């Protein structure tokens, strides 16, 4: 009976992909990886660096173990580790992802000098007064008047949006993009529920809220019934 392979090496146009079994012991894995890479390097005639991606499946590796694997691979001729991919995340990473996808609802007025910051989406029931600031890792929805500063996508999410019942901000920020207080437009004075987003030219645009239906179709997570 042929022994099961714990390490599978596949060549792609971008380099090598190493698939590492996630049921064997770490020591077994490391030993077989060393043997197969040594055999593979003897057949490689290329002198240029070969990019290597490592897929560890459902195995969790500590940072030290990842470094150990990287060093083992680097020792072989012409091999350079590009990435180590795993299906497993730590409890801390899971909590962070949960926070970033969570909608936090706050009912209060953000007054001058006050800063409200959340990791995910923010639903504020109240106004943001001049000098007040709201910051979110995701989208910002304000059921009130926005007269202060709103910064959505503060971790770099340029798909984030800002919506308010009345949009009169002193500053809008989405990701790294900034839009100072927009010029007053008398035609817009009586418009309600507007939104701000980054367009294809990387400008922050203020539009009516209904524009989000086609601009950000994945904004809502609940599909309508039939």
C-alpha cells in the first residue's frame, strides 16, 4: 500500500504551490517537506528565484512555526516564500472580523469636541453638531443632521458610504479621501437623505440616497422575498 503524501508540489505560471496535509503531525510534515523540496531543487535548472505559495488547509500554525517553514523553504536553491494560506484564524482575528462587520447603533447627539468611533458600521440616531466627529471602519448612517466630520472606511475601505437625513458636513472622509465642506447649492437645500461615496474617478460624490441601490448593490445583507 502506497504511503499517503503529506506534501504535494504543483507548478503554476506564477511559481510553485505547496499543498500541506492538515491531519499529520507538524514534525512529519516538516520532514517530508524538507525531503521533497530537496529532491525538487535537484531537478530545477532555473537560476532565477521561484515564488512559492504554501497552502496549509485547516491547520493552525503559530508565528514561530510559520517562520520555521519559511526558513526551511528559503534554504532550498532558488525558492522564495510568497505567502502562507490557512483556512484557520485565531479567536482574536475572529472577534476583530465580527466587530468590523457589526452594526453599532447609538442614540445621542455628538457635540463639538466629541468623537464617536466604531470598528464596523455605525447607525447614529441623532445629529452630529459642528465640531463633532464620527468615525467608522465601515459605513456611516445618520438619522439626523450631519454638520460635523464623518469618516467612513477608516481602515482603508473605499467602498464605504456615508448617509444622513440632512447632509451639511464640515468634512467628509472615506478611506484616505477627503471632501471639504461642499459648496452650498440652493437646489439641494430641501433634499432629504443623501449619501456620499467614492466614484470611479476617486472623488467623494454626494448624491440622493436612492443612488446606492445600483452603486453599492451588496450594501444590504438581507435579500427581499418573492
